[in-house]
């Protein structure tokens, strides 16, 4: 899957490339009850906390939540995304 690359200029004129999903989330107060439940049911995850979100690449101490975290959050502001369905493949996800 191809992602959109955005370029961000730092004050020191270095250029870094960011994937859209790595950009900071517009909202930092996010809830993940659905994701927590799915991880508990599917892989028997006992503990769901900020370390879990860091391991999934959804949170960093430097920037907080990213755009990918917003997509997995219980609510988000993205138009056209009503639900994310988990599955082993496209066929399983559509069932």
C-alpha cells in the first residue's frame, strides 16, 4: 500500500519525510476501548496501556498520538471512515 509523503521543514533547514499516519494527531485525547477489546479477544492481551500503544506505533513520548492512532481510536474526525474491520485478509475482513 502506497502512503502519501509529506515534507516538513525544521527550523535548522533539515528536511524530514513523514508518512501521513506518522504526523501528530489533531486530537490528543483518544480512547481505544474497541481496540483494547479486540486485542484481548484475538491475542489474549492482558494489559493494555500506553506501552501497548507505543509498541503498535500509535504513540510516542515526543509527539503523543499520531494520525494512525486517530484511525484506530473509538471516534475520529476522518470523513468517510465509519468502521475499521479486522481480519486475516480482505476476504476475512469482509465477512
